[in-house]
């Protein structure tokens, strides 16, 4: 059922993001958060996102789902966003999200590479 609704929700979600997206101000912050799909004990029975979600590790331990990566400016406006499977390292999507007008980009220790 979820995969049937997904194509109909992606377009409105993307258009909403385009209306609230902010411009880089020169001082940006990047971080990620987990989007858990199901409890770890239910992973073998989980069917709706089995081809898309994956197992990953966050600050609170192992989880099954996705990661939401955000870059926000110093005013709190969302500059860039990306959703990846949970097993993607935090440093991988950042290079595609950064633009030249970002003078300083601050991140936590997980982004050191």
C-alpha cells in the first residue's frame, strides 16, 4: 500500500520543498537524522520498503530505514535536503548538496573524512 502512494506524494512534497527552500547565506550547517521504518525485530517481516530501506547505524544505535540529510543556513532555512538509505555514510551525499555560495559549512565529527 505504501509503495502505491509513494509516487503520488513525491511530486507534492518536492513542490512544497521548492517553495520553502532558502538561499545560502555563507554560514551553513549540515547534519543527518534517521527515519526509522520499523523496529529491528520486524526487519525480516517488513515488506513495503524492503528494496529501498536498509540497516544503518546512528547515534542511538542500529536502525532500519533511511537518513535525512539537511543543510540549513544560520537563519534556520533549509538550503538543501537529501534522503538516502540508512547504510550510506554521512559524507557521501554532502558533495552533491554543497554549492559554491556556501562560504563556511559546519558539521559534527561524523562528517570528517
